[in-house]
């Protein structure tokens, strides 16, 4: 029998895939604004691993949404250089400091035809959104990781059974969680 395509999971053939990611590690500088912080060398290396993971685990993405912050945009650029791909890329300022409700509105606004979506954002809002959306888990290790913390370069993979516009708390299934390190 043929192996399933990337992004396919038992019982979830009609689901949409939502990846929520905290950006890769960024540096600090007194002379740089928070929004302009770039990735460290370690952050770049971790983003490469994340890009390869997304390419292998999920396949081509339909939409990638990043905040206006340099570190999220650079995380995606490095991931794309490492093999991740997307049909559409969107910078959405609401991800930067809008809170969980703003992030949820960003997810709800995704084009209805999109099946695989990655949102790259910041703590504490990306981890909070993940916890709000997860209604059940098919992966105990992923559930433990989600409960334990959400360091930089962490990605959660959620199966969403509804149209994006109808996403609500407890509506997604946690498929995987990974902190990707070089």
C-alpha cells in the first residue's frame, strides 16, 4: 500500500492543519527595538531544523502568517531556505501584541480554501492560543510538552475539523508538539 501523504493523519483526512510556532531564538540589544530584534546564530540553526521538520511532517503550506517583528519574518525566511514552502505569506501586525483574541481572529480570517496554515508568533500569546484551541490529544507526549512550556522554536500541530471562520476554544485536536533544536 502507498504511504500516506505528508499532513495526513488517521481519522483526520478532512481536517485542516494548523501549526502554531513560537519564533526561533532572538538576540537582545539596548540599541534595537523589540520589533527589530533578529535571530541569534542558534536561532538561525533552530529555524533550519524547523523548516526541514515542517517540509517533512506537513508538506507544502497554503498560508504562513508572521507578525511584523523581524524575528518572526526571519524565522520563516530561514525555514523556507531549509525546505518549507507556502503558497501565500502574510505579515499580520495583530500577532505581535494583540493577545489571544487577536490571534484567534487572524486564524478565523484565513482563506477558507487553505488546508495547511502556519502562524509564527510570540510568547505568551502563541502558547496561550494553542492551549485554548486544544480540545483533545491523540499524542500523550505532545500533550505533556504543551503543558510543560513553549520555548523558542516550538511548533504545535493541530487538526482543525471546522472551517477556519468557525474555530473556537477546544475545537482542535493536538497531533504533535516539537521543540526543534539544531
